[in-house]
C-alpha cells in the first residue's frame, strides 16, 4: 500500500505566493526556482541566458512560471521585474566571478567596475525597488547571496579580490537594507555559500582543500534560500546564513 506524502506545514507552504528568482537559468538560481516550485510558489524567473529548461523544470512541479529574459544592469528591465502583480519573495542569485588572475588582466579597471556593478549596484537597486513594491503590498521577503569569500577573503590564494570585495559588500548591504525595510514589513536576509558546483565555478578545483572533500551542490543552497522566503522565517531579518560544508566557522 502506497503511503502518500504528508501535506506541507503551513509555515513552509508557498501556495498563493509569487516569487522572483534572478540568475535562474542555471546553478543556485535554477535550483532555488525548483525548490520554491516544490513548495507551491508561483515563479517569475529571470536571467540573461535562455530560461526554457528552468521553466520546464518548474512547471513539472505544477507551478505557474513566467520567464523574463534580460539584462539586470538595465534600469528599465529592473523596474519591469517588480511591476505588476504582487511579489511576496525575491531570491537574488545572479552574480559574476571573473576567472582570470587579476594581475594578468589588462582591462583590470573595467573588470573591477563591471564586477561591482553586477554584484553590488544591481542587488542594491533591485532590492530597493522590491522593498518599495512589497511594503506597498503588505510585506515580503528578500534573500541576497553573499559568499564565504566575503567572510574570509576567499577559499584559496587565487580567489579574485574584486569578487571577494563585492561579496563582503553584499553582506553589509543585507544589514543596511534590513534596517531600512523591517519596519515596513519586508524581511531582508542572506546566504553565504562556500564553493558550489555551478557554471560560474567551472575550472576551480577546490574540493581537495575543503573539509568535506567536495564542493556544494546547488540544491543544498536552494533549500536554505527558499526557507528564508517562507513564513517559517517570519522573525528573521538581517541574518546571514553560512552554508559552506564547514569551510568557514564563525
């Protein structure tokens, strides 16, 4: 006799809630969209890359999904993401990591500004827009993605300094935004991953130097991110959760 799965506890149930996930074409963003779909959320997914596979994965769980392909550095596109129907949650997973050694990069100045624009200015602007939108609609939850590199400076001597600096700034941004938003009914939290197997980390063989002797899997981050989007995290704001397999213990 088959035993049916118990229903989701109300605190984890995202049915009737709409969540925006950036960087959703692959990696942590795609895994987060999948987990939120399993919790019953309606998804809005965005990325510069095609989103067809993500949408199919989300819809396979019975969730409605809207895909918006575009460039997050475009102010008009950012505004479009928070226009229209109510958003209950935002999981901002988009970021960049330059693999070239910075001392060998002839365009170091341009590279630095590009990393800071995408990794800092975009989450600041998007989160600010989302806070205004959510506050007007009765509240919501925002999750930004930092990094163990923002905690320690990096997991190896080869960690690009622009990336580490940008993620340290994201950690500060989480605190700032939380202070500004919590009184308006919007909770802002963050997750700081250790090295994770994603297209962004291709070519970085870090497993031998990690405590678990392996890199993380996107879904291992996604469940924590999704939790922060649910009513179960209703008394959390300004928190940064480390999910790094023991790489950093603060």
